[in-house]
């Protein structure tokens, strides 16, 4: 019986490999528009196991993660278990649980309405790299109408340590300047399975989560959501309980362990009173009280542009972290050194980026785009980063005026590399270009220009957060929503800026009082409207074919494109 079951498991996995390989070829070909791209990396079987939402994942829905983890700071190890509460959507042959090496799963138990904590046989568990598989038939319990199942996954080990967090992720085992332990995790992209067993895919986030984190009792552990209690043990350790009542991304569930102190305030927001709590190392309290004044300013600007903060029930927190920063839902990681700008510099070069704290603004912007609205596949991370990059412009616009916001976003263009497309390859846990930040932000800025109605644009941003509230989405859903609500077909603009590396070139020539123009270096059918100045300020709608604009000869023949449009221009004879 056991050998037949394992043979079936191998067959399913082999079939999945073939399907994924074909899908990679299809996506790579269909998204190459304007020019040949740099060769894609050679994706591995492990990439497919991690990035595919297929037969081992789509038959069960995670309802809750209930984490019980001990952090052994002396030897940089962890041990514990995760209770994965799930809902069975249909019959499934295999269940996949992810846990990254060198962590080890010790045992898997399960309970249903009729069975309490029965063990999955060790011989029925198959390890394939960072993925563990066991038969779904364990959950086919007769005479039960309750599809809910609790899966208990016990594990231990020394998890991967971060080398350069948050870019190179993993566990962060540091000391503060007083030589006290300072521990946290950064795992976006790398995946939450670097420290706990889970379904490590963005398409399925738990509806709620609990953390029960055991650490030395002289330290504080801060987590997502609301603090519940501290349980002292007789061995100089304590367990801190935190709970999140809203859906949350796997990579956002993060503990912070250190010598923390707390202060806070209550913000009068769109949905009522919002608790805003701040946790910093004890010796940085005075600095934080001054620097964190940007947090309510951020909230005021973003509730105006994006709608109510999406997690009133769980509160809002800034937590000083042993790395630069990350958008950990309701517990934003802060490591900007209590300076304005990005570690004291202005990424735009405009001067406006030094008026506010980059990490407070940018990482908090992710509460709307990344945490409220989450991309199903990491290939569509532009949904997170492009809108959040543009949130910096909107913050600047809100507090310092439109001219300041325009100068800021235009200044960020120097950071665009146009190396590979912004949208990555689907199904293999592959992000696209880092241009999802600055190029994506400038793309959204151009959409705003074409809409040419800031109230309408604002309602689209708020509508996205309301329509896709606490949901995972695809790029197509977001693109279609913007086109529908704006009543503009931005399809070719999305194709150009998200799926190619070319920047459109507007070729133009002037003959007396006639202006001729056309687009080159663009996808077929590209027709982005432009605001120009030629004798007078006006709008034109170029295409790949030459068009001519004739005006009376009054005024000079100087031609320019509004700098809010990220295109190139070329005068030809």
C-alpha cells in the first residue's frame, strides 16, 4: 500500500514539472515585445515547487497559522510547531508543506472533526528539497460534514542567517550597542518557510494568525497585530502572545526580539480611533519620539489618497528593526537611523525627499499596496512596489504641493535601469526588474496625467483598495480596473512599461507652423496621449504613423513635451 502511494506521488510531481516547464516557455515568449531581452536564468525544479500554485496546493485553503516557536539565541536555533488550520476545497492527492533547509520537520499530525491529533506516517512523508509531501487521503474522513482540518507541523534547526537583510533574507541574529540580543527576520521573496512551515505562496494568505514566541524573559518580543499576554516560565524564559485578526501575507508574519520600550498615540482616522504604537530600543526613545511624528502625517496623506488604513482591528505599529525596513503588516520594520530621506539622502535628487522619513512613508504605503492588495504571483510585484513608490510622490504632493510631487517623481528617473521587464516569469517565484519601483511609479504618474482629473484619479486609488480589500490579485485585474474606471484604454501603456525594456521615442519635425510626430521603439498600437507645448499648450495623441498638427504662425516654434511623461524625444529632418 505504501509503495503504491509513493509511486503515485512521484507521478504527480513529474507531471507538474512538465506543465511548469511549458508555461515558462509560453510566458517568456508572449511577453517579449519591443526588443530581445537578457537571457532568463535557468529555472530549477525547486523554483517550480516553490512558485507554482497547482495540484499540491489548490485543493486546500489556509484559514489560520498558529505559531509556537522558541528562539534559542545562544546557538541561533529555533524549534516549535505551526498549527495550520485549513479548509478542504476539494479532494487532493498530495499536500505540500514548505520548510527551507537546514530546518527539519520532525513530525506531522492532523485533527479533524472526528479525529484528534493523528500522526502522518513517517513513510508517507516525502522530502523534495524545501518541500514536503504527504497524501491528501489522510483527510478523507468518513461520516463528517466538516471540511476543517488542523495540521500540526513540528520542526527544529538552525535557520538560514541573513547576510545583508532585507535584500539577502533570513534570520537576523544581532546585538544592540549595549550588547543585548536583537533578533528579527526578513524574508520577502525568500519566503516565510525560511523560519516556519507553511504554504509558502502569496496566492493563499491565512485569514488570521497567532504568534506564541518564547525568548529570554529579560527581552521583549513584538509581533503583528495585538499584544495578548506574556507567560513567564521557570527557566528564565517567557512566551509572548500576539494575534492578527485580518488576512496577512506569509512573509509579513515576523517577531522582533530585543530591549524594546513603547510609546504611542491614538489617531482619529476615517474609520474612527486607530492605535498607533511605536516600539524602539530603550536608548533611542527620545530620537523616535521626534522622528516618528511623520507617522501620523503619513496616515493623514494616505487615508486621503488610498482610503482608510486597512487594518484598524490590528492597529498600526512602527518597530525598530536590525535592518533597513520592511512592510510587515501592522508592525512595520523601521531601520532608517531616525533620519529624513533614505538614510539621510534624497533618492530623487530634488530636495523634497529630505523633507520626510523614507522608511516611514514607503514601508507604511505597503499597508495598502502589498498587504491589503497582494499579488497572487511574485511576478506581479509591481502591484506592490510601483504603487508604493508612487505613494512617496503622493505624500510629497499632499504636504508640499503638486509641483513638489512632480519634481520628486521626475527626479527618481535617474534610478531606472531598463534591464529586464518589470513583470517577471510566472510560476517559479521570480520577480521582475527592480524598475518596478521608479519606472513603475513614473508609469502611474503618466496615468494620472492622462486622466487629468486628480479627484477621479484619487477615487481610482481608493476604489482599488475597496474593490480588492484583503484580496490577492493578478496584474490583469488591476490593469482592467484602472482602464474601466478611468474610461481610458491603458492596455498598451501597461504592455510597454511593464512587459518591455524600451522607452517610447517621440520623433518630431517642424516645418514652419506645422508639427509632425510619431512614436517609435514601442509596442504595436502604442498611443499614449501627450501634453505638449508648440505655440500653445495642448494635447496630442501620437501613434506609430506620422501625424501633422498645423497652427497659425503666431508665437515661436519651440517644441517640448510635458516632463511629467516618461518618454524620449528625437527631432528629425
